[in-house]
C-alpha cells in the first residue's frame, strides 16, 4: 500500500509500492515534463529523468508512474515518480517567513524560504526535515531544466544565509 508520508520522509520504498495506485490524466491532454497530481507526487517525464539522472544517482529512487488516460483507462507510459531520499535540516527560521496552523505550533506554510549555507546538503535534489511535500533543487538542476525547456515546473530562487 502507498504511504504518502513515507515519500515525504525520504524512506526507501519497495519496487511494487505503486501497484494498486492509478492516477488519471485528461484524455488527449498535453501532459508536460512534470505532472501535477492530487497526491503531490513528483512525477517527471523520461526526458527529464534522463537529464536529472547523472546528478541525482543515489539521492532519488525512480518508479514507473501509475498514470492512466482518463477516457480510455489505458496506461500512459514514459513517466516516473521520484522518491527523493536526500534530506536535510537547513532552513534558517530566523530569516524565513512562515505561518502556523491556528492554535498550533505546526507550520502551515512558508511564504519565504531562507537556507543556512552551513547546513545545505551536496545533493542536487532534496527535501528539508521541516517541510512536507516541497523539495529543493540545486542551481545545476534548474539550469538543466531551463536549458531543455522542461515544462510543468517553476523555480523560485531561495535566499541562502
């Protein structure tokens, strides 16, 4: 069974973790290189995977994405779920802007991220221990994606202290 939290925590997953999962995409829709979905899974095209792979080997597990055409119910091949294994605790809370859930000490959202340069990992793609579904990429990943005109993704520059 799929455990979405395990995906956010950087836990190594078994090869058949998505066998009972089906995500439907619009019929004859133009599915881009990065596929938005209700489960917040980072789903990318084979084209993007080939570009990323040399930079993320060991830091990411790839699984065939369980995408299906909404109308025909047939599988859509050529897409991959990334399980991002690299983790860090590098958010500089003094310089970041964020809000809490009402009457709670649990962070609801970040309006602005700032990363502590001393705690930044060397990984080209990683998640921070203090966030849920967000992930962060290096400038090298951003440059590759922009140069290849990867679709379906936007980048926000993050301050580093």
